[in-house]
């Protein structure tokens, strides 16, 4: 997805739950007719582990004949993670990858030294209409890998490990959680897991990772006596043992985090880098058409003036 800076989202203060470091209430905006809630970056917290960007897309009901159209745009220095709960998106990139993104599948695009891609509603779903709901996050690449080769990994939902125990269901999208390891290749130590809880069911948040957070996608949860509703990012202190319980109905969560990034990162439009000079070069490269073409695309998003 293409990113444009906006006013900082509203940041919640630390709750009475001792393990909580920060609660972020995302800022909501409209992007191309779709409601987007941006939790990262935030005025009080730029990253959680290597996660530097987190957007909730929808839920949105596209009527017949309409859909999502994110024209080709560039990235450097990051990996995009697109994860859907509902709907479909067609991904195309300048490495020649064309892939329909479906619910529960892991789609990891590694930008490295530079990649361009588009995201559009597939023809059938555009014709018939669809509900779309999901998350897109960006993971900053390690400094030693920022100029590496671009690439794309796709893992269908049924190839990712999951566990089910009573009212708990969890899929490990990347990294390790719940004693399971995802097959997805990562360049640094991070994890991503979808968790669904029936009312009254609980899930642990592993303390193995240095920085950890829970994004409440739907429903409400309780942690040490405090309740949190949907569309909140809960960031926890390192090392504490956390248990989250669904209250007032079922809940859907994304667990995420990892090792602290190896130094600060700069973010401008769709570019992430440890170097301001590298971002300036990427801006010039996109302006001058030096990124590769995206298959079946003739449009593109111009470099913004900001």
C-alpha cells in the first residue's frame, strides 16, 4: 500500500495494567473510499521491534463494479506484510510476481534496494462486489540487507501452522509462537500471529521476543483486570508474562513484535532507510523512472510534493 503522512494518530496513555507500556488508538482516514486506521508510526512510538507501519484496512463493503485500486508505487528498505481476514487483492510487482492475496495467506514482499507494486481488486470480485478487511504492516529490513535483492513470498493459509485448544485458535504467520514455527523466511527476528478467542477463552503472549504488541482487530479483551476494545494497539514491557482473555463475545487479535531494530529508521512516503541520503536517492529514482515496470500496468503514483 502507498503511504502518505498525516497528522499523528491519537495516542492513549498507559493504563493501570502494569505490563502495558502504551496504548495507541489509531487515527482513522479515508484512502480511496476505504477506511484505514493507522497505528504505526505514532507520535509516542515509532516502532515495535522492526514493525514501523501498521494499518487496518476496512472492513469495507465494495459494491458491484467498484474496488480497490492502488496504482504502482515504489518501496525501499522494508518488507510489506499483507494479511486479509476477508476479501481478495491482486498483487503485481516489478519482479514479475502476480499473486491473488486471499484470507489467511501470508504475503511478504521484500523491497531491498527497490521494488514497485500495485494492489487492486481482482476482476471477479470487482464485478460482484466484496467485503474487504485486513492488515498491512511494514517491517524495516536490517541495515546489512537494505540494499539486498527484492523478492516476494506467498504462503497459502493451509500451509501455515496453527493450533486449536478449546476456545483458542491461532495461526503463526511468521516467526515462532505457541510452540510453532512459520515456514516464512525472515531477515530478522520477528513474529506475527492471528489469534481468535471465544468469549472467556485466553491466550498467552510469549515473552521470548524483546518487543511485543497486540492489535485488537475485533471484539474486546481483558488483561489483568483492564478492558480494551477493537482497533487498539497494546504495547507491552519486555519480559512480562501476559495473558489476554476475550470478554463480551469473541475476539480477533494480531500478535506482533520482535528484536529491537538495529538503529533508527527514516520514513518518507513509501521509503524506509537507515540513511536520509538513500531516501533522497530513491525519490530521484522514482521521479526519473528508474524502478522496474509492473506487469499489466500503465499507471503509477507520482512522487508526492511534501
